[in-house]
């Protein structure tokens, strides 16, 4: 009698566990194949709202709220702005790990520059955007570039030029 | 034509106040009302009630309503699969063999089964999302002065 | 070349914009029952569409029932949670709105019955005090006009609150949701003649309280 009871409960438990695992699998996001050039933000937003919320719920409350706010702000940007940022992000993530590290370091340093120097760096990047890689190198080696920008700024421009669209 | 005095007019009065009478019914009722003071009084009062109720504006749902709802749904779903492991109808005496069976099954699964696709993946995904947001914040400053 | 940026591609609508456009397009073409059947089949986007369509009416109905926005929203969430949880067994036997308002009415009546409506009066007064300045700003009324309006609104809310719970529900469905007697009867699970009786008594009471506002 005791063994029958053990066998019965084991069988029921096995079925429950199987059902539970099936539910866990079913509950996983049906994100499908990620689109070319999609960012983790795109993939996250592609998840059904319930699955998105489940993923957020697993985070500590403060962190969850911070990420929710940041996502809200990002999604509120105009669509062309979002697209621009995503394009730059995708170019960044296609670089090798050391290159990515260098670019992020330069971006951080860029954020610490005074406003007028930031604008000068932006203009420089804008003006070299249509140049080929060889032409950019020539520009960086030129006297004008070295006169207009100090060493730190030169490094910033060189690193961030890797985010420019290919020519 | 129903009349309040006869007890038949209540439905007509309400429909008249709500402007839901068909045109011919409305015309017929208005004709009756001209000669029936009691119906006239009730109809006017019903119209006043209807207008007063019109003045009560509906509220606007709060912005985070949907978010809170999805949060609740997610929490419910996360709890749901735990409940199936111990239905309310099971007696406490079943606990011992069930615990033993559970331990045996888990041990077998861990030793021989496929790797569990666990909470690690969604957490990793959230880290990727957070890192992507960090990068986006850095990249934003390239286009225009950050706002 | 974008003078403000360092390089751009042709602008594309954001994911949210594409989803919102898709939502609007689908909503125009599909009935509630059809959407709910899709939800039953696992289509969560259709649940979003139903929510978009019915969120405001359900919240407004519950707000007028319980006279507190916070409680109304909590109850409304419970309504949609129950709709979502029942998706697996949904059958389009009745109109979707009938089912939805049946759940909402049930929850509203329970809340009232459980005696939590002492808060209703407090929130009514708070809302009135807060509402005065905001309404003046929003609607361009003078302060005096606003005070008169708020006093009228207080009377209307008080009159509705004074109705027995079932009469209250029937009036709100009849007046604000423009439901026919048959649909209200389906929601309240009673006969059409019972609904008429509820409504006529309710309106009689409201006439005694509000006719002077004409």
C-alpha cells in the first residue's frame, strides 16, 4: 500500500514538473529571429508586453524603475533620431572588443569636454564623414588637424571616426 | 399612449429624457405631454436629470495603467506554475513521499537531462538592454547638445 | 548630410510608431470577439488592442460606481486580469462588452457591498477642492462659474452615490454606456423587466434630487 502511494505520488509529481517546465518554455519570449541590425532594445521591445514585464520584474525595484524610465525616454525620441542612434550603436558593436573599449572611452572623454570643444569635434567628424579611410588618415596626419585639436581631442576624433557610416 | 398617471409612462419618460424614442414615438409623446401636466412635469424633470448627468465628465486613465496591468499579469503567470506542484486537495501526509520523489527526479534531471534554460537568459538580456541604453546615452551627445 | 549629425540613413518609422499604426488599422477591421479569440490563440497584440479599446470606458464606469479614481483603476486592472486569465476558455457566447461589464459590475458591487465606500465621500471632497483651480485653468470659467459647476457636480455625484448599488450600476450602464435594457439584463443576469424596474426607480429618485438643477 505504501509503495503504491509512493508510486502514485511520484507519477503525479513527474507530470506536474513536466507541465511546469513546459510552461517555462512556453513563457519564453517568442522573439523570433532577430532582424538584421536590431539592437537589444529592439529585441526587448519586440517581446510580448507580458514577457517584457516578467523580465523587468526579475530585477531589483530601483533598477527596474530606472530601466523603465530610460526605455520610455528612448522610445519617446523622434523615429529618425532613434534610427540614427541605432545605426551608430550597430557600427559600435561591430568593432572588435578593444576598438569598442577605445570608442567608449573616447565618448566618455567627449562628454567631459566644454561645449565649444564638443561642437568643434562634432564639426570635424561631420566634415570627415564623406572621406574615405585613406583620406581621413591623411587628414589626421595633417598640420591643420594637429593645430586645431589637442592630443586628447585628436584621440577622441580618431576613435569616434570609427562610428561614421562606411564610405 | 402611456401616461405616468396610468403607470405605463415610466419607460416612455426615461426614453424621452434619453432621446432614444423613434421620431414618430417622440412626436406622439410630445403631443400627449401638451395636454398632460403630470407627464409634462416628469418629462421636464427627466430631461433635467439627463442634462445634469451629462455634466459629469469621465476621468482619464492614468498613464501607467497598462504598465501596472502587465506587471500584475506577469506576476500572476509567474506564480501560476508553482501552484500546480501542490494543489490544495493534497493532504500533508503526501509530503514525505512527494519530497523523496521530487529529490530523485531533480537529481536525475540534473545528472542526465538537457541544460535548463533558466532565469539566466532573461537576466543577461536585461543586462544587454541596460548596456545598450548606456551606449545610446553616450552616442546621443554626438548628434546635438544633449537635452 | 545632416548638419547636426555625423551621418544618417533614410529615416524609418520607429517600432512603436509601426505598432501604433498597426493597432489603429487592425482595430478598425476586427470585432471584439474576433480579437478575444486571437488572444485565446496566444496573440498578445490582440489583448493590447482590446485594452486600448475598452480601458477608458471600464475605468470611467467603475469610477462612477465607486467614486474614487484609485480604486476604479485597481478594479479595472482586476477586470482585465480576469479577462486575460480566462482567455484559454473564452467562447463568444455573449457580446464581449457584456462579459466585460459583467465582470466590472460584479467587482464594483462587491467593493460597495464590502463597505469600503466611506472613502468615496472623502475622495469626492478632495477631488472637488483640487478640481476647482484646475478646472478654471482648463475650461476658462470664472471662479464663480467654477464654484457653481463644482457644486452641481457634487450634487450629481451625491445623487448617484445615494442609489442602491444595483440601481447605480443599471443607471450608469444605461446613461453612459448607452446600453439597451436587454444588454443591461445580460450584465446583471436578470430579466429585462427587472432592469426596467431598477432603472425607473433609480430615475425617479434622481428626479427628486436633481430636477432643481435644470
